């Protein structure tokens, strides 16, 4: 007995030709935005303490380079480093459906393997991979993770979405290593056999920093399984459907996956950029609404009686929190905290999650006055494939009976429907992130690639990664 999904994914990875120019142009933006997010994360010691070789000094000649740092590492550990950097600040792109997640998490594995293979090829007198190979792998990894998540919810059975990062990474890096259909299937089946990670580290009372490195761990595991498959390691062709012992029976309550579309390039073309705020995506429009209300409330904070937030069901499940918030990981997944920051300060940056700001007594005072409720139409539109909105509405009521207008925003700036509006802001985000770590010369070269699809695609991966490395 064989599970068809493994072979469908392998055939897609090997044989599907991506014709859509929008998919490649969007992948270019995702690649550079994600690396910019990774560079910004290096300003935070909680992140950098986890980076580098698995043990001190364990670097290799012609290894994969780590953006913003000087390490050259094996592809498994490099994938952990790059994936962790990109995800640390919750600022990279997002996919929302029955299962949400961050497909750019797969870049940890894709870039690590592509860079390692390229440098090994050069050392042997062979041709390195190009960034076009990276973009192609990205589009397919996004599609695998996103399409599986369209109709299939893992969070409802208590599992974390990073299992899809492990799956997608294993699928797309195996051919970068030279693998064929058999090797891809073997890597994929082992990735499913790994099962799922608990979501407890994303929710009270256990919210913690693991949610910032879990994706790096998942993408590195995908790389490890791909490398093992290249040695001839066997696979498990009914890992999903095996009676009693397969994924469906053990972890998915006996249900089977549902698919209403085939793999193409839909996910990349509809990806959501986090442009304005480093915050959980279901709150992006709420924060934007809070900032619009800031001028109306900033001198009346002590007069606020209550704040009403209408949101989607997914937000009520993930980021509706009361009680103490113990760390930045807790705060950037609390809609009340993020909205309070926006109303008080008129902005929201990664620094607003640190203890210094969180200890401002106005923050918790205002949090206690915020009421969150589901708007059923918002939930319907959230799952509607023709809309994919992420709506929030906010209204502030004062002690004297007056109130602000209700600010309702359906689509965040990073949504496909607001892409034109968001692109100048996305470029400015990249500029600021590059300044945090790189030389002016390298900044200029990278910004040139932001504007030039052809030059980016034709650049070898090793040269591209050198632009992001420390001099």
C-alpha cells in the first residue's frame, strides 16, 4: 500500500514547470525580505546565542555561509541558523488558511543546501547553482506547505504548523542534492514518520522562545532527512495511512487529508508580507487600525472605558490572551498587548515587546479594558479563497459616553490586494534591515538585485550569499 501524496509531491517537485512570472517576481521579494528579517534578528542576543556551529569550532571548508555572521557550516546546522534568524522576530511572510504558517521558514534549508552544493561544486571544478534554482525551490516549498494547509488543520489536533516546514524542506532540497523521485519519496515519508511537534510553546502558560527557533529546527531536520535519503536510506510508503500506526490514526484523529486543488504556484502568488509590524499576522489589521486611532486617544488614555475588537476565529484561538505576559514571545502573540501598544505609542516595533516597554503601567491597564469577540463574517471571508481577508475592527469607548469611529480593515498592507501600496514600504523595510549589519557596498549591491529579476536569477548562489556575509 502506498500513500499517493508522497508521489504527487515528488512528481510536482521534479516535473512541474513554473511559467508564471508573478511567482518568480514575488519569490524574489520573499527571498530578500526574509534575509533582511534574519539580519535584523542578529541585534537580539537571545537569538545570536543559539547560532553558530553545533559545538564551538565545528566549521567546515566550503561550508554554507550564515548571513550577517562569519560562520561556514555543514548544511544541517546552517539550515538551523538561517531558519532561526529568519523566524526570530516574527517578521517574515505568512500563509493563512485552515493551517497557518510561514513558508519562508523553508529558506533555512533551501539556502543552506544550495550554498553548500554550490561551494562544493566550485571546489570540484563544477558549475554552482543559481539563485533561479533557489527561487524555483522556494515556489515549490511554499506551494507544498500552503496547499496542504488550505483544507487541513493541524492546530485543531494540537500539532504545530512547523511539521509542514519539515515536509516541504525535505521535498525540495533532495533534488538540489541530486536526488530523484525515489529519494524524494524516502525523505518525505521519513519526515511524516517524525510526527508533529506540540503547540504548547505558543500558548499560555508555556509561551516561550522555542516558537522563534522551532522553524529553524524543522527546516534543518528536513535537510538531514534529505541527506540520509541520498545515502540510500529506505522510506515508508504508507506512513500516513498505515492502520493503527500511521499519521492519520495516531495523530490526525483517524481523518484523511482533503485537497481541492493541485500543486502549482498559487501560494507564492498570494503570500502575505509582513511589512509594517513584527507581529503575529492575524493582528496586522488590528494594529493598523489602532495606529489610525492613536491621535484620537493618546491624550485620553485615562478616560478609556473599554476597547472593542472584532476579529476572525483564528485570532481568537491564537492571540486572544489575558493575564500575565512573561516574555517577548508571549507579547507578540497577544492581540490585546499589540493593540494597546499601538493606541499608546502610535507605532509597534520589535523593541516594544521587551521588558522595558512591557513594564509601562499604561500597557496592562489598557489591556484589561480590551474586549475581543469573533465577527462571523470575518471568519467566513478569512477562509474564502476569493478573498482570504484578515479583517479586524476596533472602536474605543470613553467614560463620558463618547466614542471613536469604528476602524475596520479587511486586508493588511502585505496582502496581494494591497501589493502595489506595500512595495515601497517593503523596500524601505529591506533598506533598514540591511543597514543593521552590512557594509554600504553590499547594501547597494543587494538593493540592485531587489529591482533586477534577471540579474538576481543569474547570480550564483555562492556569490549571492557572500553579499550577506560579514566582511
